[in-house]
C-alpha cells in the first residue's frame, strides 16, 4: 500500500526510503545509537503505513492527578477507566474505539489488549452532546502517568508516545509547568506540533481570571519549547466545560485521516535531524586548487620515496650502455658487455613489458576459448579463473619487485605528511564524524602504497629497454665495415704469405697511391671508429630524451597510484557524504 502524497514536497514513501539509505550511509561513521534510532523510526513507520489508515490513534498522556482518566471517560461517554485523586490508577494503556472494525491489527501492534467500544449515544458528565458524533475511526488511549513511581508505567508511556498518531497532553493548573513534562517530552517533540494538542484540565477549580492567566502562561511555556501554534484548550472533565470543543477538534483530526501520515512525516524529519550533526549545514569547502596542490605534493613525495630520480638516471645511463653494445666497434664492444647494465642492477627491464603483455594476452585468450567451449561447467570456469589469478601473481612477482633502494625515514615522513594533507584538505568543511572518516579513508590503503608504487616503477620503466630501430641498422653497417676491414687484413695476410714463400706477386690495384688491401684495412677501421663515435653521440641525446619521457611516465604512473590508493578512497567517502546530505534533505521533505 502506497502512502498518500503530500500537497508539496516528496512523498512519504520516498522520504522513508531516503531515511533508510541515510542510516545505511551513516553506519560506522556516526554513533551506533543515532543510526539504530533512525532505523527504528524507519521500521516503525514501515509497519504503521501497512496498518489501518482509516483509524486515528490518539493518546491521553499526563502526570498523576491531571485527570486523564476522567477526561477519557468523558470523551468515551461512559466510565471505562477507574478514577483516582492522589495516586495513579492507570497501570496499563486501554483503548476506546469508535467504529473499531479493522483496528484489531493496529492495536495488536500497539500492544494494547484492553479495548472498549465507546458509547456513541451517551450523555456523559452533563455535556449535553453526543459522545460518538462524527468520531468514527477514533481510537482513544488512556496512558499511565508519565511521572509514575513505577518504572514499567513510564516505559509504557515512552513506548506509546513514539507510536500513536495524535498526542493529547493533559495538564492541570498545579503541574502544567512541571520541568519533567517540558524537558522530557514536549521540548524533544517540538517537531511534532502538527500532531499534538494540550489540554488544561480541572479549570473548574479556578476563577475565570486565574484560568486566563494559566492559559497565557502555558502558552508562553509551549512557545519556549518550540510548540508555537499547538492548540491549547481549557476543559473540565467533571463539569464538561470545554469537552465539546475538544471533541470538535478531535472530530476534525479524525475526519482528515491525515494524523497518521503527519506523525510519520514528523518522525522521519526528527530522525533525519538526529542523523545530521549540528555543523552539517553547508557543502564541503575544499577548494579544487587546494586539492590539486595536495595531489601534486603527494605525487612528488611518492616519486622521491620510490627512487624516481635514481631510476631516471639509470634509464639514461642504461640507454647509452646498450647503445654502445649494439652500435660500437665490434672489436671493442665486448669490453662494454663486461659492465653491468644500470637498469638491470635495479631489476628493471628483465622482461620487456610489451613482450610480457603479448604473451599473457595470448594465454588469456586461449583460456577464454577453453572456458566458453565448456558451457555451464563451473569447475572448468573456476579453474580458468584460478589459473589467471596465479599468472597475475607471477606477473606481479616478475615486474613488481625492483632493487631500488628503500625510502629513507625522511622520505617516508614526507609521504605520510602528504597523505595527511590530502585528508585534511578534503575534510575541510565537513562535520566532525565525516571529516574523521575522510581522513581515515586517505590512510586506509597506505600500507599497500610501497608495493603499488614499486610495481608502477617496474612496469613503467620496463619500456625504457626498448631498442630503437636505428641501432639495428648501425649494427649491420658496423659489421659490413668490419667485414671490409677483415677483407683488407686477409688480403694483406695473403700478400705477406706469398712474399714469405717467395712466390710471384700478383698485380696489386691501388686507390691513388694507396693499395686496396691497405685502404680496406685502414678505411674499415677508421669508418668503424667514426660510426661508433657518432652513434655514441646520438645515444647520449637519445638517453636524455628517453630519461625525460620516462620521468614523465613515472610521475603519471605514480600519480595514478596515488589517486587509486589515496584519493580514490577519499573521493568515495566524499561521494558518500554528498549522497548522505542529499538523502537527509529528501528525508526532511526538502526538494
């Protein structure tokens, strides 16, 4: 059954759903008492909306001796409740029903077993009015005294005050200013003014001027309690004075059939107000520029702690080292091979990243084909998933552990400070519990940062070992030049052997005045050295370019790690707060 839509604002259904969502979002962030209270209100409202909305449950509540039971009898048209003068006589709530068909489940939920059918045609206490006229659908409860010495009586009052649709507070000229009534009930229920009446009973004991003064003073106290506009009636259950006006007011409330929905709306609003801390009245004031500054500081601290400058330097040196090995003079390049590769020292570039991804991608596609062939066989699918997880762990072991020196104590402190600054900037302007939650979110994955940054460094730097194409061309050229030089050596060796054996010398071609064998030997050696020197110069420039690109890529990769492990949880928490504030506004009935 859907709740009725109010003339303005969201429906009670949407407000109730918003309250539940707000309570779920507040779980673990606000106190358990506040969260459980909101959920209790939501559960209670959910139950009440499923029960009879054709009946309005009104409760007479008051202190000992205020005349609740007498007024109850006067409204019911018969003596249903025992009346006492100096001691409480109502030990359990009882109900008087006007046309009570269908009200059974509602009273069962209220746990009021004592029920009476009101006499709709009696003239009680000389009022001269029909006690049941136009009150069809009213369920009137007579509650125990809220100031009873019996704890069970007070608990019964507290329980039913939270559940009934309409509250009628009965006071008397002597105790209408009782602090217990105002501080424990009236003031906390200021948001329920639309479902509340206040009755000053026993006015027959006072002269008319004193009654007016009591009413004026009671009005002043109610205004101070935040209950401005709540109707205040002067009645006498003994003489019937004012009972007709009270009955007329009850008739209007019952005829509207809206007290139950007004009560639920007030309960939802009150629960939403309790969920919202007093300072949660504005949007977070964390400026975008401040967040960007904190993010840059975090990226810088993580980069320094991860040894990015050392890695960038090793990229440049490693590029030049591999260039010499690939393009140097074949007779001397082997000497360079004896030196360790600076990147390999850091355990970076052992397996080229593109080759690793290609191999893993082929294996993934093969496993996917195997899984889809076995339609509906969960064991095979699970096996494929476990195999992929195993290989992912291997990948992390391959490219996720470097030999970059561990961060120093100062660098670790800088990272912690940067993480804390991110949380502080993001939490600016948030209410206390949510600000603490945002700060904790920023630190929630700090323990994973070391491995994640190291893995990012290894993965990003793996591309720094990629060999440029010109190295291969120069290598081929160097071997051609070396072959030319070797041809000159062999030619000269042959001529030397023939001369040693006293064999006739063949004709010897020349290049100008220089014999061809000598030209091949000297030219090949000089060309190889020149090519090696030019290649080294190009490698130096290429190393600088590659170092700059690697530095930029490393900062981007480490920045992504910072966003995922620090900013991500913070943004998630901020989004949760934004949604929490939105649901609170909706629960309060604001559009």
